[in-house]
């Protein structure tokens, strides 16, 4: 017998089921924006559901649709391409189980994906180093702990990227600002940080490292799902730097950079830092942006001074 859902999960199951139902009844393929517009017409949303969450500027119900749509994608129920949502045949079938049944099935699909990530080659131990191997058995506890921490963070980074990619460019703009501030950019209190939305739905702007604006770092960010950022995009950014007589820039993307783009940056006289999706997620974890502490563990060691009789 399933336990009753928490208040948050109850709202999440309600709005994501409505979103998927609207998508199914709308022919199976719709603009995400149209789905979001239709949800308040289909559901009665109370004040708590409509409350704006300060961290992302979105109503709570909209945040939940964005967040839990990732479950649908990983469960194989939903496909997303450049703002277009498409329900799959398995997604239609899952809706037949009702609101709760769909929510639990999608959540289990996400958990299965997460387990697969934990067992992927990137996080699995090297060949010949399984848990029964003598060398692993002799591994110091602190080394085991550090290895497990890295594995957990690797999966967390993958989760972060999936959620970031499903959110709007407005959310991505706020994310970039918060991350740069957390990393110490923008001067005291972030007063020197000025980011402005670009024409392609990304973020273009600059950071004044001092109050007079004598030391400026330019920023460009692209919220791309899968498309690789190549040399042409970097060249365009470098050209923009030259036009502003700037010698430093940061290019952030949720996807990846081509080898040609990385090689091009290495040969530049100006300083351009490339932050791809993997590094973006790692920096968010490191600087506490979009994550919170779930559990804390302490590693203790013997205090030699306590046992000294001298």
C-alpha cells in the first residue's frame, strides 16, 4: 500500500498529470508554452500553488511541472526538442493508471535512470577492482569515502543538468548570475554584475570587477540541450570582445564544446574561459547553487595527543 503523498508531491502529481493529459489530448505534440498556459484553465490552483518561489521567480506549480517533467523524460514518457513536447506511446499508456499511478511510475523510471548512472562506466570502479578484490578491501576508509563522494556527486551533476535544461532561459539567466556571484565575481554585494538577455535566448553581459569598471569580464551563455558549441560561436564571442577592447571572457553552456573550439581558445592572446555543462554542474555543487545538504557524515581518527602520557 502506497503512503500518502506529501503536500509538495501531491501538487506535483496533480500538475504534471494535467500537463501530460493536455499534451495527449492536444494531439501528442505541443509547444511547452501552450501546455503551461492551459494548465491553470484545467486545474484550480490555490494560493500556495501559485506562490512565486524566490530562488527562480516562478510560481510553485510551474516549477514543479518543469522539475517533474524530467521524471517523464527519463521514464521514456516524454520527448523534448527546442521547446516542443511530445508524448510517447508508453507515456499515453502510463496516463491510463491515473494521477497517482502515473506519478509513481514516472518517479520509478527516473530512479531506474539514476541507478543506471551510478553503475555507468564513468562512476563504476575500474576493471579488476570490484568489492571482493583484496586491494579494495585494503583501501583506507577515507579513500573509500572520497571515492563514494565523487560517485554521488557525478550522479548529482547529471541530475542538475537535466533540470537546468528543462527550465526557461529566464531561469538560466538567474542561475548564471547566482553562480557567478557565488564564485566571487561581481564585486562586493554583486553591485558590479550586469547581465542582459541576448537575442538567442541566452545571456550576454559583463562583470565589473571593481566599482569604477576598470576591470571587466564579458560573459556569454547558451542554454543548449544537445547541440555542441563549435569554433564559430567562440570566434563570434572573441570578435565581440575585440569590439569592446576587452581581453577576458567567460563562455558558459549547458551542452559541450567541440575539440576545435577548445583548441582555438588555447591559441588566443585574450583570456577566454569555457564552462561546459559538466563543469557548470560541478561548480554549482562546489559553490552551493541549486543544491542543499541532505546528510552530513564525519570521519574521525584517533587523537594521539589524548593518549600521550608525556
